[in-house]
């Protein structure tokens, strides 16, 4: 059971990490730290 859960999470790792990153950016967008993150992530 634990192995199948791990495999499912590993399969969706890109989606999970992207969702967490977007949520963090949305929460910190109005703060100074959020502005610094935006500058850091620009190409």
C-alpha cells in the first residue's frame, strides 16, 4: 500500500511541486520577499 502511494506521488511530482510553488508565490506576492522571488525567477 505504501509503495503504491509513493509511486502515485512520484508520478504527479511535477504537478504537486508546481501547485505548491504557485500557491507560495500567490501568498507572498504582496510582500517584499515575494517581489524578490519574482525577480529571481525571471529568465
